[in-house]
């Protein structure tokens, strides 16, 4: 089936059908859905090569990883989400790995010069992200998985990390915990700063002073979390609860708790941030893990959809979504143990 045939079937112009299929914002949502449903039902698929010739686009979106270590379970889930949507649109993903910050900036300059990608996805932004400033100056469309402030409207999708940690911390405080440890992400990353802000807000609302010894910042790995939690459990008084930045972090904390001869959910409580990993289910752990739940795969799919809207002409400042985070209580968060 050709575009002309699909347009005649719908009684619409070829221009309208083409714009509807490519996500142009001026097309009404009802029309876009009608066109999409008809295309699916009739088996219409645009010719990718012809589309690229007609639009002058590369038909690819770029993503730069900071080192091979960044291609861990979180990034794998994110890429699964991005890739599944891009594949449905016949858009390729160009993934580049670099070893340093300067190499990363150079990679974006190469992408701009080569015109190999139409847009870029920026992940784990900092509070004022130099990469966002560079891509803006290079005039490359991009979307952030997270947020940054560079003094101009940007396209982004983020979860409400501040509110998520404020709720989780408040819940532990309601259970009587006062020595609450936070195993957070790398300092300077926006999500980590927002999470600490929520943690501090909850403690401050109860008049509890923040103990710097109970805050750890690092990449989310089992081994690093184990060593951080181990050192914190040696403090006197020790923490009675942990906020783990990811499920990988939670595994390390759990190992440290067991090695210290303590029981999770009774002697020490924990709430983990759960990225809904298909191979690490909080319901199947023992004890089951309380979490602030958010799907990184769903975020990847939505970000891929949003960047196609930016490429179709939607203003970046109108492509901004803040997702709430659900607090799911299970067995790992219990009342604070009696003081001895």
C-alpha cells in the first residue's frame, strides 16, 4: 500500500496523512489516531529510504555512554524502551562509548559535523549540564532523561525524585526511625540532588538534623553499596533504616545487613528505588522489598516518542513531563527497633 492509497481510503490529503504519521503537532489527536489505526489495519509502512530522502534526515538518534561500565542493568532497560519505540518508527539508534567527559563533548561535535543523527538523548544530567549547552549551540535537537537548568526551555522527561524520597523518608520516620541512611547516586547529577533534597526536607520537617555520615554518593552497584552500608552499620548509634538508590544498591545493603547478623525488616529497614527490572522482582525477594516504583523501560519508550515530536516541530519547551513515583510498602520496612 502506498501513501496515496491510504489517503484515498481515509478521504484525506496525502499531506495530512503524512503529517499525522510523523507526529506533527498541528494535526488533531483524533485525526492522528484515525490515520494510525488505518495504517495498522491496512498494513501501511512508510518506505524509510524514501522518507529520509524526502526529509533530509539521517533516520537515527544518538546516545553517548560515559564508559563501558555505564551499560549496566539500568541503561539496558532504558535502551530496551527507547529501542522498541524507535524500531516501530524505523529509526536507528547510534550508541557511542567514551572514556572521559572531554571525549563525550568531542563525540557530540562529531555527531553534529557528520550529520549521522537527527537528535540526541541526554541521560543523567547535572544541575547545569555542559552537554545541554553544547548541543544547543550546535543546534542539534535533544531531549533529557532528567532535568537541567541552562536558562532556556528544553525538552525533558523526569520522575519526581524529590517527592519520592520525601515520602519514603517520611514513612520511615512515621515508623519511629531517626537514624536513616541514604545511599544516593553520584553527587552533582540532578536526580541525586533532587533525592537528597527530598530526604533533607522530610528530616527537617520533624526537626531532625542531617548526619553527613549517613549519606553516601556513588554509582549504583552491589559491591559499592555493600561497602558503604558495612561502614555505616559500624557507626554508633548505627542507622536503623536505609534508603537505597536502586535495586542493585539494595542487594549490597542487604548483604551488609546479613553479614552484621541483623535481620532486614526487623533490626534494620530498607526502601529501595525500583526500576521495575524484569529479572529482579521486589515481590519475589525475601523479605519482599518496599520500593519507590518507576519503570525506566517505560521512560525510555516515552522519551523516544517525545523526541520524534520535537523532530516534527513541537517546541522543546512544550515537551516536558514529570512523572509521579509510587510508594509500594512491603516487608522490608518495619517499625524502628527498641533502643537498648
